[in-house]
């Protein structure tokens, strides 16, 4: 049997758009012949689907799934070409299954590993084969763009109407006895909605990197110079403008969207005091359809 090299797999992937493991298996079956391996993939319906892999996938859906105790959750973006397809029941059912599969997968599972895994609703096929089948049936390119799983604490979610924007939020500090407390559930919903509406980049100012701060300060310094401000007052101006920067980009310093007289940080502190638990926002994930393409696009089909 001919040796199957990484270069051969790469060349077959470039020709067909099929996944790495599918290409390797096809090359093994074709005894190292790339042309024959293309035929193998075509027979499986993968290469024909991959012809559509260069088409833009700017529509799609954001979905979330939580474990029963809300201690684990996944957010997933699945893309297609048209809004019409994204709204079909068939599409939504498949995406729901994929999101649940991502939730059940081990923490840190990669997109490639997900594509090669057996599909949870039909273990006779891989996720990649299921997607390829949908591409062949519907006639549109589609792909898992990205997903992320969070474990620990309590998780809150928000999906904006239309499923083009979604958020997963992690709050720590709640004891099992108070995890179902309505006040905590309301806090989770409110913080998730805040992230969706205000698009923060960090939870707290301590997370902002030194490089980011230095860059922002230089931008504000140059702005002040362009405005003709004297050098002796620029430093004080910069600190004031940096406070505005934190207010805009750090979740806990943003004005709460339902009551802008308090910050999100104050909201969390008030809830913690009321419940008697050391509640804290640990992290969040915010996905918007089409905002970020996967590093290995085109689609795995």
C-alpha cells in the first residue's frame, strides 16, 4: 500500500474541500492516487458538495444549549448562504442537534474533531457527512463556523429574535441551594442581554492587556494634540478618556441597559448582597452571524 503523506492529504483537501480524515481514508482506499481519491469522495457525496465550498456563507443561526443544572453550556454558529434556508425547520433541527452534540462533547473539542465525530442523531454517519448530505440536498454551502463550551458556575443565555446574535454568560459564586433562585436567574438573563446589546470586549478593566491600553492612550494623546490641547493638560485628559473607554468596553463598568443609573458591576453586587452569595461574572461569549469566519474556511463539506 502506498504511503499517504500530509502533502497528499493537503492536495486532496484543496481539490475537494473535504475534511482531513475523509481525504486520508479516500487516499488509502485509492492506494495513494489523488485522482482516484477524488472519485471515492464523489461517490460518497462529499466532493460534489465541496464544489459549493467557495460560496459565501453569511447567513445562518446562533444556537445555545445548557445542561439541566445550567453548569455547562455551548454556543454554536452555523452558517449557510441564504436567510430562507436558515429559517427552515430542517436546518434548525440539524443545528439544534449539532449544538447538543457540542454540549455533550469533552471540553476543548475542536471544530475538526467535531466534524469527524459520529452524528448524535445518526451514528452511522459523521457530522461532516451529515452536513455534506444537506449541502447536496439543499444546494447551498453550509458549515459549522465556530462553537465554544463553558463549564462551571451558572450559565445564562440570550438569543436575539432571528437567531443572528447570541450570548452565553458564566456567573460564579452561587451555591447549589440558591442556584435556582429567581433573583439569580434574572441576573443571568439581564447580564446576557447586556452583553448582546452593548457588545463589551472584556468583563473587567483588569483583563485589558497592557498593549491595548498603550495603544488606546496613544490614540487619545494624538486626538488631544490634533484638537490643539496644550501638552500640560493632555495627561489629565487622557485619564478621563480612558475612563470612558473602560465604561464602553468593560462589561462591569457599562451602564445597565434597563437602568443606566447603575453599572452592571453595581447590579451584580446588589444581587449578591440581596441573595447572600459572592456572585461574580466570570466570562461571556458573544456570537454574531458572519462576524468571524473560521480559520480553516472554506467549509468542511
